[in-house]
């Protein structure tokens, strides 16, 4: 505990409070603080303040350090959980899937051997890795955070620099607590105005990706800023940063502010006592100042954003719920082959209204939208209504803590009364590395983050990304529905 209380970033709170920071963006400041060495070729050896691991990308990494005769350099800076392969209908051990059971046993053995904290099933702290680290207070401003998972960008919501890494890099962090990386440029995503009722953070980020495309962030970190971003809760900021990777950015972040500090205060691993005030002062100094220079900037107006739904096979192929599938003429010339591929795969013709499109499965959960506020938003739509006949609808809390809080509010019962299944925490149908999968050509209304071909377990299954409230509306009506109509009913 003391380790975490004294470390909001790379250095101790006591020493960094008086350290000189470079002017510039938060990204610049955090990068500079974590540099260990400049490497031949121009890359940087970067210290990793928090390393998160799970059962899927860590087995080969542990084998790698074992083969090299190495141990885990800083086991106190690595935290593990299980999420990707765990079933959500029943988590009784051993799992029905022998490979899933083997992966979990392997993680348990590796964590025990190397003295790594594991938040396992039934611990009260298990859940999706990008849900549990923030709720435990492990993720803090000024950190560098790495995990063998693309959506590690989630943790940037706290003013951290967080990025997904591959298995070989997981090995490197275990062995050295550092990575060889090239510094990114910074693009500011400025969002003015305010979101309308029935429009959520998920709609905002899908709109941004729609407008900029899935490659606009390549080589960049995204700094999300502006009045609309500042008005978001921490859980909404996590949704925004989670999907920065879908816009091509290596990471996305929001500057820490009073909302950040209020969320962190009192959490298990957050600084406490006298260390709290020092930490807040330090965290505040990390924010991008008026002198910060950005390599690029894009501006948006939140008030113009409608509930947004993907219609195609990447997150940029999205439209407002009141729009139609675009024609080739409305698509950039270089995007037209992919657009035609999406027409064929999705079975949609240009000009088809997205509202009214029938769905088969409705999934609420994932590291993007499996937190308590997401379930509350969906529950507000489901309350007093019934899932349409023939629709499979289920809710998967992002963690055991989220599940406990939702149950305390009676949300589990509300969803069950409406005809939803209530499941145990896990990644579930987001990526279908578990029994939760689409079948055949089923269409899923999903609150997850990717609509790639086959992403949800069927080679021909189709995914429509949307907010949890929109998923609930789709479940009630059996088709894509503008949630604003139900909220105003």
C-alpha cells in the first residue's frame, strides 16, 4: 500500500513536488519524467509505473523471462486479474473449457511464483482489467501504464499515458519495468458545447472517429479537451479514452482536474493523509498549460451530436441514428473499396435507414461500457418495459465491484424483470474468447468497442456499436431505436 500512496507517477510524491517540469503538454511532461535512457536509433527507454496483466497475453511472457533466467523486476508494480476467457453464465471451477481453465491456472501459478498480486474470481476485486485498476485507485495521474491489451488507453482518462503492448513487450516490462518506445506527437481533440439528453460519451467518441477516420491518430496521442470533455464524469472519460485506439491513436488522455481527484479520493491504492494534498498539487501541475504546443488540433461541437451507431466493419463506419447508410458518393474515394466490402458483409444497401434495422442479440458490458453509470443509463431505458420476443439480451458488469454496486441499487432485478439476463463479470461478447458468442449471421447491438468481421465470435456475425442506453432501446423494440424517443415517453 505504501508504495502506491507515495507514487502518483515514476518518482515519489515527496521528491517530485519540487522537481522542475518541462513546459508543454501533459504527454510531454509525463514522458520526460519517465525517461530512463535515450537508445541508439532515437527511441527512449521508458519506465513503466503500472503494469497490468491478464490470463491471455501473459503466459508466453512469463515463459520468456523464465527461458532467459530472469525474474520480475518490480512485482509490486504489476497487478493481475482474469477477464478475457472467463465464462459469465457460471464461473464454477474447473471451467467447462479446458483451455480456459489451463490459462487461469497458469496465471495463478505465475503470479504466485513471482509475488504478483492477483485479483481472482470471488476476491471482490476481479473484473475487466481496465475497470478494476481505476476503481481500486491503482491508475493515477502522471503514470505510465502498460498492459497486453489494446484498450489500455482507457487509463488516460486520469491524466496517465497508457498504451497496449504485445506479448514480447509484456515480457520486457516484467523483466526490466521499462520499454523501448518512440515518442508520439500530440493531437488535441477539442469538444465545445454540451451533449443533449440521450447522447452519451460513446456517441461522442464514435462521432469523432467517424469524422476523422480510423487512421487519423496514427503516430499521435490524443488529448481530449474542451468544455464538453471537462463536463464528463470519470467513467465517461474512460469511455472516450478507451476508444482513442479505434481512431488510430496509440493513447488518449484527459488532463486531471477536480473531477479526477474526487473520483480517486479514498480509493484503496490512492494516497491518503498528508500525502493526498501533495499528490493533488503534483497532479495538477502535470496538466497541459496555456503554453502547450500541439502538433495538430481538431474541433467538434457536442451539441450537434446525435445518438450514433456503426453500420459497417470498422468504428469509423458510423452514422447518427436518424441517418441512412451512406452511398459511395458520400464516401472518400480511398474508402470506397472498404465501403463496398461493408455493404456486402453487413447485407446493407446504400440509403438504408439505420433506425428500424432488426437485431438478434443485445449486449451491455465491456471495458468501454461495463461500469455502474453505463448500467444505470441502460436500466433507465429498460425500467417498466420488456425485451422484445426472440431477442437475446444480457448485461455483464465490468467487475465484481460494479456488480455489487448494481445489485445494491436493485439493477439486477430490474434487468431480469425486463427480460435481460444478468451475468457474472468478464469481457464476455466483446471479443468472444469465452462462451458468449454470436451465431451465424446474427446482428448484435453492442456497447463494446469493435465491429470488425468475426469480432463477436461468428465468422459471419454482424456488430452494431452504440451506447448502453441505445442497446437497451434496441432490446426493448427488437430493432435499432432512437433512445431519445423512449426517454421522452
